[in-house]
C-alpha cells in the first residue's frame, strides 16, 4: 500500500516545512516590504529543488509535475536570487549541492508527463500571498497515476491546532501534516518544535448535516464578484456562518478535520482553469477522511488532462452531507446570473 512512498513523502514534506520556516524566520521583524515577493520566491524555488532532488534520488523513474521552472533563474540578472536559493538548499542538504545541480532539480518540475504512468505533483508553496502575510500556506505533494490520486501529503505549517473563529487566519502552534493513501484513510500528523512528529491521529470529516451549525471556507484572494457568488450559494443552502477565509489547500485540511463542512471555490472568469498542484493532495486527504469533492457542476475532478483541470470549473469539497444541496444552489445562482447578464 505505497508504504515506502508515504514515508518518503512525509519526510520530504517535513524538510520542506523547515525551509518555509527558515525563509520566514530570516526576515527581521518589520523589514518585510509588502511589495517584495523575494521571500516567497526563495521558499518556492528552494522547496521545489529539495523535493525534486530527493525524488530523483529515491524514485529516479518517477517524473515530477511542479509549479516552478528554472528558466529565469538561469539569467545573470537573477544571480543574487540563485545564491539565496543555493544557501537555503544547503541548510537542509549536508552534501552542499552546486547551483547548477539545483537548477536542474528545479527544471525537472517542467518535464513532459505521460499521463498513463505514475508521476508526482508538487506545489512547493501554495498560497504565496498567505506566506507573505505570515498567514496560511501549504506544501502539497501527491502521487498520481492515470488521473487517479494515489497518495497525498499536505503540510500546513501555520494552521492553528484548532481553528478558532476570531483568529482563523493567524499563525499559532507548530502546524500539521495531512497524509492519505487511496483506500487507506487519512491521518493528521501534528508537528512539534524542530518539526519533529508529535502525534498521529485518524482524520474524519464532520458528521453534521444541519446547515445552521455548519461552517464553511473559501479563498482570501478572490474578487468581490466571486465572494458574492459563494455567499449567495451558501445562503441558499441555509448556512448562516460567515466564511473562514484561508489561503492555500489549508481549506481542504479544515474540511478533512471536521471543522468546516464546505470549501467552495469558483471563478467567474470563464477562461480560468484550476491547476493540478493546487488540488491533488488536498482532494485525496478530504476524500479519504470521508468527504466528497467535485467541480461546481458536480463533475468528478479529472486529473488526467495535463497541468490543468481542463474539464472542470471550480471546486465543491464537503463532508458529503451537504454536497447535493450545494450543487443545487450553485445551479440556481448561476442560472440567475446568466439571466441578469
Ligand atoms: P488560494 O490560496 O486558495 O487562493 O489559491 C492559490 C492558488 O490559486 C494559486 O496557487 C493559483 O494557482 C490559483 N489562482 C490564481 N489565479 C486564480 C484565479 N483567478 N482563480 C482561481 N485560482 C487562481
Ligand atoms: Mg498553489
């Protein structure tokens, strides 16, 4: 049951969490210029290099689909950034790889994928805006074969142990990993100081089917129009709670651990397609915790179409008990919208 792949993914994502903390920790308080994206770029590229390098050594025949590439980083203008990435890679790799090796590891994320074979999917820093705000971000690694997600490991380094209403997006505690193997359930792995494993426990979605008691979550960085749409949908379902707005696949984690009954995502931009790495790990964790995930039209997510979910629009992830009601509400709200325009 993919025991060695699971152990590998947990260990590798744990080292990626250390990178995230290193980069955030290296920034002096108050010195973070809001328009400077360098810290998240360093974290993104360092995580992709380290995960890709480890994967290349451990499963040399498995290709990688990952968000970042190395083309810009090879240009002389980006030498300073490459030096920073190299320095951060060397903090977690005692063998002190050369910059040229690091560039090659990063570039492996852009290789051509044969969808009939198995391959890994990585979002090195999901929720870059959340990372910059020191709020929620995730590191997401999944194993996919013929469009089926076989394994998913999701790290949420800043997610509080319990999501409280007031500080939903504030960092506290040491964060958690969420791991699932298809057909084998999902588990939560709490981290302690040094990002060592503190405890492992089974994950289960909420058994609640009463909309009046349900919480729901959605993106932070969505347009007002999209937020207005999701608000109309949940109102039709009878959910009264205000949304928990979280960056990254942390939204799947809060559904999987039973705190939220619904994660709703839709873009009114008709050309936007969801990216595979933004969902693969979180979807499997949610499903294996007993939840259900489809697109907003109720279609199964099709992970066999390359780097995008080309056959899908938006996301509905629920504890299973709200799913049909949410799909019905989406249909009605979208119908009204089309009539208006
Ligand atoms: P979230 O943290 O849930 O807001 O998701 C972050 C991810 O959303 C990024 O990694 C992007 O791949 C993706 N994204 C970027 N633009 C859009 C958009 N217009 N609609 C939906 N997702 C987007
Ligand atoms: Mg992402």
